[in-house]
């Protein structure tokens, strides 16, 4: 009874959910319908969906976005995991400043960052060359708030200090302690951070388009001007992929994972 | 003593250096250069660019952005709170809740461009709903292309504001203890009295905070609007796009900085208010 007393149950609830379901599923249904239409209006075609692989421009963009997701996740984990563990173990004085910095991108819209990053990126391009993959640096900033919350949640649920003292007293160095003792214990947080980062990167449009790079979303918009069917198919595919990703995560991490529902100031719209 | 303390602190701080340097380069410097770029001109400081914000087009875009954000924040907050209330009775581990929160996360956080195409497919010129309405002799849903104006943006933004509200407001709703309701009922309160005099006041700061968050979210949103509106600058983010991509136009140089600075200020004010309200909520939400 405990959980049921706040909200309605039974047919009242079902009745209340109907208009919401209609509002949210109608556009999704429309996308499925729209993307499989033939021009003559007769029958169905999967050409729009086939183009996701057959069209070299889209296929290249998908590969770029997947590459960006992989690089961003790697960079984010390399930057965040050791830092956050170290703060818990040896530098608690830095807790507030690290948290503040990690959550700061929620307050500074991506649109602002892309306006201001020109000078920094002149250097990045000079060092790493002209490639869309260089966006993974700034994407790491975008995913920071989500990743921070996920990893912080996992770290809070274990006793990092005792675990590491045990490891250290048995002769393990700091590297071994972090990599082989702490990390395996915060695996669910790392997984959440990675999944959410992938979803953010695959949906990112603002920075890529204004910095002049062709990632998946930028190409979808370009193609949408001439071939609505393919653009709609690609859009629906992105949404479905994101949904599968988050649902998998929710099942994998079980229980009352807070990481699935960070209070977000959204990363991808901004 | 002091020496060894300092040396220890330095050694403890060292592993944090990469993190600080990375954030300095990719977050702090871009933000500072926006602020700096909006108040400096050829090496000297001037307020010319900020003054340009008060010109007609820029003011119009700001007002429309505020309007769009306010309307969708209120609609999203009210409907999102209702939806959260409808699903809160399912336990968080149930399949229903997992599916709903996953859908909400995707739509609220990662939709962007896809949501623009979702509505083009629904009520665009050859959208599914438009075609259906035409076939049954209903009204012309496409009309004069309202989907691509601020009115259309209100509809599309609502589509991601409601799910965001569900995500943000659900924890507050779950924080309402059963005992509080039982206490109220045992003292003779009706269900209506419980909601207006106990749950309502308790949830009010969380609700207001979430509304502010929704406002900031809509105000800073770019992708959906950019994909939907390909010409013209009805709202601030699209004006930044134009200023950024047409900097060769005389007098536009650096205007993007001023507009971005304006966006920082608005979002910062809203987020401070949000922070204060969240602190109030967290007093009882544990």
C-alpha cells in the first residue's frame, strides 16, 4: 500500500494516461509511417531506412558520431574516475569545487560554449588536425554533469576509504588500489556514465553544426532539406537507439538507480 | 610543521591537476572569452556591443525567447506534474516505470533534432496527421506553416518539457511520506484538504524550482529550433546562429558574443533561483 497512496491507481489512472500516451506516441507513430511511405502513396517502402547504410554521407556521419561517442566516453572516464576517487581518498577539501565545476555545464549552454571556443579550437586543430573527432574534447565537457552524478552515486554507496586502506595495508600501490579495488566496485556508476554520455553525443547538434563539422545530427538536418523520408527514418532510429540504451541501463543497474534520472538541464537541446 | 603540511597538500593536489587544466581549457576559457568578447573592441573596452542588444531585432528575439520559455515551462510543469502523479503509484522497479522514465529521458535530454522531424512528420506539409485530416474533410492542419513559427516551437518544446518535468518532479512526489497522509486523515482531513494544506505547500518549492529549470532548458535550447526554422531569427538562439555564421557582415562582428553573454546572464539568474528552491526542498526530501 505504501507506494500507492500518493497517486491514483486502477482505471482512473489508466484514463488519465490515455491523453498523454496519445500526445507522446502520435509523433513517434507518424515518424514510422512517414519514413516508410512511397511517393505514389501506395504500399510501403524501406528505402528511407535502407539509406542509413546505403547512403555514403549518412553512413560516414554515423561512423563519425560513434567514433565521437567512443572517444568522449574514454576521455570522460580517464578524466573523471581517477579524479573523483582521489578526492574521496586524499583530497576531500576539493569535493565542493570539483562538484561545482562538473555541474557548471548545466548553467553554461552549449550554444555559449561554441561561441566562445573558437580560439581554443584554433590550437586544437593545429595540434590534432582538422577532424570532426576533435569535438570529443568539448563533448567531454557536455557529458560531465551526467557522468559526475552517475559516478558520484556509485562512490557514495561504497566505503572507498576502508576498501583502499585494506588494499594499501596489503601492499597495493595507488594505481592498483584504484584500478583493481575501487573501479570494480563502482562498475554500475561507470556503466551509467558511459551510456548516458553515448546518448548525449549521438544526439548532439548544436556544437557540431556551429563549428562546421558533420556529425550524424548535422547530416540528418542537411538531408532533411531534400529527402524528408530518410531524415525522419534517421531521427526515429536515433530516438529508438537512445531508448534501448537507457532501458538496458535501467535493467542492468537494477534497483533504484538514481543515475537514470539526473536532474538535468538538458545537454542535447542546448 | 607548516612546510610538511604544505608539501603534503601539494602532493595530494597533484593528481587533480589534469582535471583542472582540462576544464580550464574547454569550459572556463570559452566562457570567459564570450564575456570578454562582448565588452572589448580591438583591444580596448567598450560597451558598444552590449548596447547593440537593445536594438529592435535583438530585443524582439529576447522577448520571444522569454515568452516561448515561460509558456512552455508553465505548460510543461503543470502537465508534467500531472503525468508524474499518474505514474508515481507504480513501484520504481516495475517494468512500466522503467519504460516510462527511459522514454522521458530520451525525449527530454537527447531528442534535439529528432523532435523537429517528429513534428514535421506529424503536422508538416505532408505530415501524417495533416494528410489524415485532409482525407476526412477536417481542417487544414498545416495552415500557413505555423509549425515553423514561434507557435510551432511552443508545441514542439512542450513535447520535451513535459518529460523533463516528470524526471525532475518524480523524486519530490515520491518524497511525500505515507505517514503524513495518514496523520492528516486520522485528524479528519479530507483528500482535498490533504492536497491543499499538506502536500501542496510541501511540493510548492519543488514545483517552482522545476518550472525555473524548464524555463532555462527552453531558453538555452537550440537544436530543435534550428532544425525546424531554417530562416529568420524569431528567438535568441537562432539570432546567435545568424550572428555567428554571418560575421563578415559589417557591424555583426562580435555581436554573437554579446548575444551569448545575454544568454549567460538570463540562464544564470534563473539557475540561482532554482538553486535556492532546491535547497528548500532538500530540507524534507531525504
